[in-house]
C-alpha cells in the first residue's frame, strides 16, 4: 500500500499548500465588480449555465464522487440571498462546489486577487462568479457594495474563512470573525458546509471521494450589537464545521504534521 503523504506545518494561520504560483495583480478601487451590459450578461449566462454547470456536475460526480448532504437547507432560502462558509481543502473543487450546492441559484466566491490575475482567462473567471478581495483600502467600499448587490439578487456568496488551502485536510483551522461582518451587516442567513472524504473501495491509492454536508440556515440575531452578531455567526459556523469533520468516517488521505505530532 502506498504510504500517505506527510505535510509539515510551520504556521497554521498563514501556510498555504495550494501549490499555485500566480503573481497577483492589483485589484484597485476602480475594479468593476458588477457589469450589466447586455453582451456581458448574455455571455455570462452561456458560460455559467450552458457550458460550466453541466461540465462541473459531470466532473464532480465522475472524478470526485461528490455527495451533498442536507441540500434541502438551501432550498429553504429561495426568496433570499445568503452566504456560504466552507472549509478550504481543494484546489479545484472548492471553486466548483458552491455552484452545485446553491443550484439553481447563481453562486459567487470571494477570492484573492490572483484569481483574476491570469491573462486570457480573467474575464472568464469573473463571469463564473469570482469576487476578488481588493488590494487597496479604497477598494473595500465597492467590494462590500458588490456583495450586497449579489445578495439582493438572491444569489449565494461563498467565503472560505480559513483563507488558505490545505488539500485533503481533515480538521478545521481557527479563523476570525472578520468575514462574518457581511451577513451581520446585511442581516441575511449563512449556511455552513464542511467537506469530508470517503476512501475509495477500489483504486484505494487514488484521491478519496468528497462529501459536502450543509448546515441548516444560520440566521443573524438582530437583537445583538453588530460586533456580537458577527462573533455569534462565526462561532456557530465553526462549531458545525468542527463537528462534521470530526466524524470517524472522515478519511485522512494526507497527514499534516504540526509541532511534532500527526493530525
């Protein structure tokens, strides 16, 4: 049997094992987060709905054996936009899973600036739903406005609060409540999701299959001050993720070694 890969962790908050080497360009205050021209909207529809959605579905099923549990939870949110929060364990599928979870709603993903820095496909990435974090302070006003715009369109906005990718990691890293300020301000629901792994019954040395489990909608407590509301959302999302990944069925394909111990 092939020996499991071991990854050494030096800084749990900042280590990123995505193995991507993309030079991020500046996302300034003039970045166009929302485009409403008819040609753009038509091209966006064809790319997202007619080309990407069926291809993503087939890839998720055939290559990753994707199962989605408790998908009925987002079905309760047909009349509102919402935020999705998940653990960050996949280079590719973390970009695609939200569109399958939220279907038929459109899904957007908050990304780093590098996602829209690759010449030749930056427009495609934007059409597929990327909302890049700004590189300058003045960019945060249009960024936040874009999040509100998408939620008001009754779409899903996805955030990976761990920020950095740890492929096939079976735990949940600590994350702050900063990214929960958006639903706390807009008073819209959150749905947490946790990706866990199933070992294959044949070809066991290949990467495992994926199971994505959704929480029930987590509604901000409007009676709390905004800062407390933000912390409360973070704690409830984190608790769901932690409980879900703690399942004994969550298969460790990669060992992450921290402080001389194995996780």
